[in-house]
């Protein structure tokens, strides 16, 4: 398994996906919400107990589309 496919910790997920706009504590809360609501809300996780590991495929759920990132950089 290469690094791009490896599961992420809440801290890594917050840094990589939200760019410092959300903290690891908020991500852990969202992971717990996912477990509590049986997958209807929150950030998907691999297990049901802490420490939560987030699958690499969850990156795409919260990332901005590329055209929007470029538009923000140009503006």
C-alpha cells in the first residue's frame, strides 16, 4: 500500500483536506457522528472505536473542485 492509499488520522485529514481551517478535534467529532448515525452524517471511518482512521477515499468528499481553487487563486 502506498502513501496515497493509506488511511489518515484525524490530524492528517484536517491538515490535508481542510488546510488548517478545521482542527483535529472537529474531525474526531465528525468521525464519532458518523459512527453514531450509522453513516448518515459525518466523516467516514474504518472502525467504530477511537482512534479513528479515515479512508483515503474520503479526501474527495470535502475537497474543492480544481476549477474553484484556480478561480480563488486568480482573484
